[in-house]
């Protein structure tokens, strides 16, 4: 017995495999997809797909060269119909694997919370705990949030390869998969499995691609679907969570009635207002965008008010109510005797009627549930919020506090966040368009015959003179070009929409390609011409209406633009009329920084470093001018376009650059990745808030030694950046034939044919890389599995610096410096972390297949060898700095995810290459490619994008 007991004591309890549920979900979804494939396409197609899957797994996981040859042979033997079925099968597997991974992230987070573990990094609770430990008070946090603004801005760009129909089906699969985590009876489990099978069959029978060009109206509807799924409910709920966390962390500042947080997280949108390079955006698309946005939020309000009325069956025979609530009930069009003792219901029926009237006033045409009677519309969203507050106050005063949280609190919070416009619609246009419009206006008004030929100093002098004059350049009796008419009509429409939907509906005007002070003054003058900017009185006073101006925001994009940014803003803000405008804006000015174009222009390392330096310089300039800086980060999905984890990116910003004010773009397929699942969407919103709190309020008390070391790091980065810049520019812009290589070795031409966006892939009808948009540039490199914009130039820069002098001892010292930078400097650590992720998704073997599409063998060998050599240098240097031999050693979950899914992604890449070969050989011969071949290419683009997840 003693021996048995001793033996039992020595037996170790097996460590549970945390990823086992994920593997089980992927196996389940894969099996159901196989069942659907066999049923829909037959056993022969199923066997082909299964053979390819097993061969690809062997090739990927066992590095079996024979498996690679077998895979090539299998793919080349496929008929056209089989090819498309195989592409669809592997594409849908990528989509299903994404759903399983998202569900697993939710599962692990819930398990963490249920275990009562310490707050996770990235949570508001964790951020508040850190602030408390650092001596930041609850009063400071509340005061900070009162004036803060955190704004995710949804944008439409030609990387969103998913149709809304596909997204809807995938959301239902996610819901059914989540249901399996709760205890189910055997019958419930069978029913769930059958429903999953049905949804996967729906996916299989649904067209994955659009066969007509996506319109701006389509993009608007796609974006609005995420509000219904996530933002309308999860954003108000997040505010409640933050209130609770503040009360828990700082109990002496527990929330009191009427002391709710200000709406510091607000949504923004470019969809319908961004006309830079998009001829399909005009005044009517802006109006359509705001009408649809307004209709969406009114649909939500009406449904919630109706449901609230059904729930609040409170009778005055049981409890008393406030006089204000009684007055609200008496003003209601509801006069039914059945509800004479139910003032809350009568009041809410009146609120519903006023909402319905307001919705019609603002363009809604389909109120699903008719109101009881007519009522006056709300003049402002604040009137609506005020009436909800009356309902809340009465409940709270008469033992009804428990009735507030289930629905009323969320509804009132939503009214504060979304008002009647849902999201602020930004306007954006290129500076060269503004110059052309003003050149015509000046010429027609006989003020200046060749404005565009003036020097910068002459332009500034003329623009300031015109801003000081009360008369307009425009005349209704003169015929202007279509471009001028369109631009002026857009600005006039913006003024009308601000009056209809509120000043928050349109409050930002972004100028692409800002290169000079005159680029900013031109937009101020155009706003004055159209009534958006009040004439300068010279006293800095607001008009009687008190309406804020539409802020003019520069977008600095290229490397030279970033280097000039601080000087431009210093000169601009020093101009007296501009200073008065900024005073009316509350001594606040926004600056937008472009990640995509700066990367395409100067490469990964230089882009990141110039952005960092520009931010530091802008902080200094704004401090001297006593103006608060708000940075708008134009980030994309890929690391090469500023992508990567938002939480780490915000924390890596230079001190003083966040300060409670931050806007950032959410683009393309990243919107679906972050916000198509409500729980994941809530988590991503929380990450933004937590990071902003930490970056803004955590003390930055660096001593002189730390300051000196940081100065040395920055000085070193300057030199490394210049080396990386030369390496990148030499390859992309100075190597003869590189453009031909790029267009042949990536599917850029095929991507341009996809109906995945309303905007063209290139700004001009050329093959110049300078004219190509940064989005399809990065997207193309992702498709061929090189992801070159996320790492090229880093290895050469570091290696050339390490090898200077050929002194091994000095090399060791330099490497130690780089390791210290990695450990002690968040900017450099985040840079390397993002690059590590990109390199983990890079595959030279697959990329070599795409290089084979380049018919010029000498050009192909020359350029691909340079890319391979740089990849090896970069990987080796990264490992030497971080000390990690394997990629993603610090993120094992992502490492396993990539390892598991890439075996299923490889066949898509190989098939894409074969299909592109067929397509290009046919077109080269002057014939038209068979539709099934083009469809196969486009299907493979969809699948690869889904598999890589952040390629846009």
C-alpha cells in the first residue's frame, strides 16, 4: 500500500494542452468542409483535394523534396474545373481556420478571466492598475478622459477581398462554433453540427467573388454592417466596463449619477468622403454616406426605444415618478386608457414618435414600425439624450435603478457616442487639385493669371490677402471647369450636411500630398469661398452660432514630406489668421502621418524612423506654439503599411505624441479581421483605450543617463536609416528592369482586374511604381509570399555598419549596442517584433515560383538573388539581435498558427502561379483568357489574403 501511495505521489498531473480545443475546431470544420465538398462536387474531386492536402502537409512539415515534386505534378494535371474546385476548397479552409482561431482567442480570454488571473496586458484594468502603481490618481484619469479623443476611422481600400454575403455566413459559423463551448446534450450537439454543415454548404454555394465593380455605395453598406455587428452595442458596453474598472481601481472616485464618462471614443469614416484619386466620390456620395449612416443609427434607436417601452411596464399604482417624466408622458401622442397608469411606456412612445419624425427629416425612407401618432422632430441629438436622461433620473429616484442597465443605459450612451450621424465623415483630396481649382478661380476673377506658377512666398502672400477680404472669388455668372464645379459643390454640400446632421458629422478636411504651407492655406480659402470657414474678423471670436470650423489637416506621406512636416506646421501656425482659427478649435490641431507611401518611398526601416522623428519634431513645435497636437496615424494592414498590433504600436510612440488624442485608420480586410466578431471587436476597442491611457498618463521620468543613452540610440538609428534607405531605393527605383520584374513576378496586374474596390490601383495610367498606390504594392508582395515592404534594407543597413573597420571586437560591441536598443527602447523592440512576424510569413521557396514568371532569365536571376541575399542577411541579423533562433519564439500561439495553416496555403500559391502562366500566355498570343482561368486566379487571391490575414 505504501509503495502504491508513493508511486501515486510521484505521478505528475498532465499539463493540459491549451490549444487542443483549437485543433478540435479546425478538424471539425475541415471535416465538414470535406463532407460538403464530396456531396457538392463528387468523390473524385474530394480525393484530389485530399491528396493535394496530404502532399502539401508532407512538403511543408517534413521538408520532403519528393513531396514538392509530387505536388507540382498533381497541380499541373488538374482540369480547369478541378482547379477552381481545389482553389475554392483551400480558400474556404483558410476562412474556416480564421474563424476557429478567433473563437480560440475568445475562449482563452474568458478562461483567463474566469481563473481570476491578473489583468491581461492590453486591458483597461491592467492599464489602470499600472497607472495606480505609478501614482496617477483616479481624478487625473477622469479628467484626462473628459478631454480625450480616440477615434478608429474606417476606410475603404482595394484590399478588401471579402463579399458581405460571405462575411454574414462566416459570422453564423462563428456563433455556432462558440455555442459548442457550453454544455450541450447529445441532440443539441448533433443539431449544432448539422447547422454548421448547412452554413458551410451555404458558403460553398455562394459566389466568393464580385463580378461587377464595387461602388462607393457598396463600400458604405459593407462598413455599416460592422456597426450593426459590433460598434452599436460593444462600444457603449466598453464605456460601462471602463466606468466599473475606474470605480474598482479608484474606489474613492466611484461613479455618481450624472457623472458618466464623456464620449471620448468616437467612430470616423472616409467612405464616401475620400475623393483622393477616386473619381467616384462627389457631393452626392457624401450625402448618401451620411443618409445611410443616419438611417443605420436611427434604426438602432427606434428598435431599442420600442423594446424599452415593452420592458418598462412600471405603473404609478405601484411606484411614484418624477414630474419631468410625467410631463414627458403627457406630451406623448399615446392617449390609450390601457396605459394611463404607465407613464414610462407613454413617454417612450412619444420618444419613438419624435425619433421617427427626425429620421424622416434626415432622409430615412423606411421606418419599419409605424409610430402611434405625429410628434415634433428633435432639433439636436442632445434633446433626445436629455429625454432619455429624464427616464433614467425618474427610475433612479423611485427604486428603479435595476431597470436602467439592461437597455436604457446602453441606449443613452449610444446617443452620446453616435448622435444622429453615427460616425464623423472625413473629406480628403489631393493638394494638386486644390491648386488647379484656385488657379482657375484667381484667373477668372482677374486677380492672378497664373497662380500655379507663383513662388511659394508669392502664393502665401496672395492667399493671406484673399483670406482677409470679405468678397468671394467665385461668381455664379461665370462658367468653370467640371473639376472646379465639383470641388466647390462638395464643400457647399459639406456645410449643408453639418447643419442637418450636426457639426460632428463632418469636422475634418485632409490634404493629401501636403508639401508646403500654401497647400494648407488653399483649403482655408476654398472653405471661406463656400461658407465652411467664417470670415476672419481679426479677433479670433466664434460666430453667433458657435459652430466649430472644419479642421484643415495636412497629410505628410513621403520621406521628404515627413522631413519637412515640423517646419511647415511651425510656419503655418505662426500666421495670425491661422492662429485665430486654431484658437477657435480649442488650441488643437491635427496632423496626419502616412505610413503606406512613406514605406513605398523609402522602405521599412527608413519609413518607421522618419515617422518617429517627425512626431518628436512636431511635439516640440506644437509645445512652442502652445497648441495641442493630435496625430492621425494612416496605418494599413501590413507591417509595411504601419500595421501590426495596435496596442504595441501606440505604446512605442515617442513621449508626448499621444496625450489623449489619437486617430488611426482601419483599412481593407483588417476591418473584417478586427470587428466582424463582436467579442474580438470589443477587445480591439479596449486595446486602443488601454494603450492610449498608458501612453498618455504613465510618467516618463528618464534620468540624464537614460536620456543620453536614448540620444545615442537615435543618432545610431539616423545612420542605419540612411543605409537602409540607399539599399531599398537602389533596388526598387534605381535597378534597371525592376519595374518589369515586379509586374511579372507578382499578381499586381491580376489584382488590378479584381472588383474589390471603387478606386483604381494606380493614380495614373502608367507602370511607374511612383504612380502605383501603396496598397496594391504591398498586397502584391504579400500574395507572392515575399512581403518585401516589411523588411527589405534592414539586413544590409545593419551588416554594413557592423562590418565597418573589419574589427571583430568592435563588431561585438556594436552588436551589444543593438541588443541594448532592443531591450530598452520600445520603438526598436516593436520594429523588430513586427519584422519578425513578417519574416515568419515569408517563404522563399514559394516566392521562387513567382520569380519563374519573369521571362527574362538574366533579370529574374539577378533581382531574385538580391532579394534572397537580403532576406538571409535580415533573418540572420534579427536573430543575432534578439537572441532567438526561430521566428516568433516570443509568440508561440502565432507561430503554431502559421505552421498549421501554411501547409494549406501553399497549394493556393502554386495554383495561382500555374493559372497566371496560362492567363498570360493566352493574352500574349492576343487571345482572350477563358473566364474559368481568371476566376481561379481571383479565387486564389482571396484565399491567400485570408490565410495571411494582414496583407492589405
